[in-house]
């Protein structure tokens, strides 16, 4: 491995998205948790898939979408995540490498197949996700390559990693390695229900191990168990270096000890599919951040990336974000 | 199997599409045959895939896209095609069954993996295809279920079936069974280069075994080895009951012994991806035809279906075509 510096290394659950469009009625009939990410087992995955309409498959995984976004801005990225040595694993590996990312996590040779996330997109563009973790549960501390983490200005971790047991250890190892090397650590809270499952440890992480925190409004409210955005914003202020909180069409708020910056959302002609919106906001923000941009500039890049990804189906950019942002 | 009558049974190469967007320069640099379908072997498939950008996977296969289109109009359909018992094969099988199609061709338990078609979509929406036939070469006469063919008002065959050796026998068996049962047979010429590979047998087929012929302008010119559309149109007239010839934005021409009908193309806001345009035209036409519609009405349904599929990425309808057509 070359010793070139990387902008961002992303660590997350390596997942292939299986997407379908459906009506609001279908969400209700199937008893799905609208807008959320729900974990399902192999049997539920099979039953859910059987009841789904025609699908479209594409590489996903929250942190991997972010890596793809940073690369689309022109940043250099690495990715760590676990697939199986099966067809979906090959697709996942191909896609992340095709954008120039360093991806060397060995594929599992045994055990469950590559993870998949069944995504139901309703006419308003909202996505409801059901994830079968599959091979992701095999990601462990041994998969964290210290050289890779040390090479990166920043290591980005998704909160979803807290779901598979061993991945949590991998997460902590990576955060520790990054800080020992004088690098920075970013975390996304991922999903309000994920925060609910892991609130105490997330609070500990945010207060002690995270430099840059990403959350949407709902996740931040869940973290601080409040229904008041102002209260949650006060609570997070100073807990880490910077918290970037997305608020859908209201844009985002960037909170540091010194200041609070409000950033507008970029206009979108039609919201087709919100899958990846938060992941791509993080990508834009982190690209700006690792290039030394000021916070409003970082936020604007986040807005540009999020606007691009919600204007089409699929969680990764379809156009070069650097050009989109006029860089 | 129930004895209910089906509108259309489609027989073809069962293929998963692996799609990517690219520039005109990429097509030139990679030496691809722009706008055509080229057959590739396993080694070429691997090398091509390695050089491709990020991809999006979706069930394809020309005749299967047509089956999906007929179903989207509300028609009842069956499909015959060969996949392997692998992940891509599962996706393919799921998608065709999820639209209500009868699909009972057993998946191969050995041999090459499920076929894939690498599709490069240029900014003008044109698609350039490279197909690795994989498990399709395992489709043979034994896979043709006589009951299924006899149940259908019409059996639709794709010219691409002429490429894998055994599939040709399957094709002929199906055509024979259909006619013996007093049913009709439709053929699409599929691709100008495919016509070039198999011109003599296609001419024999059209003259003796086909009731409804689908072709685009280029394919028809290739069949009759002429550069004059009028000459080709004269040649096909009366060769079969009806020939429906698509001419992109110029619409289509429906040629019977008695008359020639010109049908307009439906307006499209933006051509995003022409993959599946011909397949969906055939779907609309065949839905109308099997419902007893007159030729101009059949052509209009073809135009509506083609317009829908080229306005988004992917070869199958994203909306209910029956509603789109005001049925």
C-alpha cells in the first residue's frame, strides 16, 4: 500500500441496496416502520423480498455512499466493510473500487451472504429500509488496517456499525488508531431507532471520541431524548468539535462551541428518492472540511451533494459533484 | 399449472443488466460498437467489468422486458429463459414473478453463471450493450413447456435466441407448438448485427413461421441488405401478417399486405436511457394486438410504452402502463 495521504477513510456496513417503488398503502399493509432502518433476519429478508415488486440493485451502505460522494468531489478515500465472496459482494467491491477508493477488506469465504437492504421508495421520495446484515456481522477489529486509518486525515464511522457485535470493536479500534495518529474522527448517528438502541454508548462516543458529528434532526432529538430542536442543539454544543445537523428542506445547522451557522438546502426540481441524502451531505461537508474549508462552505458542499442524490433513484451521485458544486 | 389462457408467452435470453453512464469518449476508447449488442466471453466480461464505472443492476433480457411491459398494461404473461441458481438468477426470477408472470424454467444447477449485459449509457440516452450469455446457453427444447405455449394467444421470440445453439432449437419447437395449437408467433429481429449473423435463417423464419414481426429501421435494412427504407418496407410487405417497424423519434410504421399505417412517437421530456425502447414498443403493440385492437391503436400503445421506458434509467416500466395509456 502506498503511503499517500487520504482525505477520508469510511468504515461501515457493506450493503447492496435492493430498491422498489411502492405506495403508502404498501408501507402500511406490510407493517413497515416508515422512513426508518429496521434490522431483519434471513427469514424475514426472504419473506419481504418475496412480497416486493420488481427491484433495482445498487451498491449502498451508508458510509460507503459517503466515500463515493467524497471521491466524486475529487477527494481521495478508503473504505472498510465486509462482503461475502458472492455475486453481490463482487458488485459491491467493483463499484467502490471503480471510483478509485482503496478497498482491501477481505471478503468472507464462509457464512452468511453479502448484506442487503430492501428499500421501499414512496411517491414522496421517502425511503423505508429493512436491512439483512449478512456478511457484515463478520467485520471485526482484525479488518481495521492501522496503516489505512493512519493515512487518512479523517476516519468516518457510521452508527449502524454499533448493530453487529464485532463491528463495534472494529469501530473503537479505528477511532483509537486515528486519534493516536493525530487524525480526526467523524460519526454519523445513522438513524433515530439506531440511536434508541444504543443511546448510552453513542453519548459516550460523542462526548469522548468524536470530533465531527453528523445527525439529522430526528436523530439528534433521539440522542438527547427531547422534542425541542433548540434544546438538543444546546446539548450537543461543545460536546464535540462540530456537529452538522441536517433538517431536510430547511437545510442544515452547523454547531460549534464558538458559533452556530445555518446553511440553506439547495433547490431540487423533484425529490425522487431520499436514499443517501444524509450520507451525501456528510460527503460534501467532509470534502470541504478535509480541504480546510470554513464551516458555511462545508455545509454548502453538503447541500449540493444531498440535492444531487435525492433528484434520482439510488444512493450515490450520478454526476460529478465537483462540477455540480462549481469547484 | 392452471389452464387459464395467457395473452403472451415470451421466450428469450434471461439476462441481468449491469448499467453505467459514460461519455462518448469512453465508448470510443474502449472500442465498443456504439448502439449495438455485442457478444462477449467470460474473460472479456471480466475485463470489461473491471474497466466500468459504478453500476446499477436490474433485470433485463429483451423478451423479458416485453413480458414485463405486457403485464404492466394488464395483460397475462408467461416467460421462458434460463438462469443459474445464483444470486443474479434469484434477482431475475424474483422480478419476473413479482409482476405476476408465469416463470417455471428450472434454473441451471451447474455451468456458467446467470447471464449479464454490460450496458453503457451515453449522455444522449443511447445504450451500447455487451452480453455475456452465461447460463442462457443452457436453454434448450426441453425447457419449452408445450402447455405453456398452447395456453398463450401469442408466443413472442427474440432474435437473440439465435445466438446460443440449443436455444435455436427451443425457439423452433415453441414456434411449431404455437402454430399447431392455432396460436400466433411473433419475432423481434433484436439487433442489426444479430440479423447480420443470422440473415438467411431470419429470412426463412419471417417468410414461413412468423405472424407478427418487430424490427427497428436498421434491423429491417440489414435483413434486406438495403439502405432504402422504402425498399425494405416493400420487401417485408406480405412476408408475414404484420410488420411493426420502429423509427425512433419518427415513430413507427405498421405494414400489412392491405395497408401501411404511420404511428407517431409519443413526446418525451428527456431521453434518459433508450435501453428497452424496442422491447416496450413490442409490449404495447402485443397487448393491443392480443386484445383485438386495430393496428393504429396497437402502435399507439407501443409508442406510449416506449416513451415511458426511455424517460428513465432501466429497461422496464417504472409506472403502470395501463394508466399511462389511459386504459
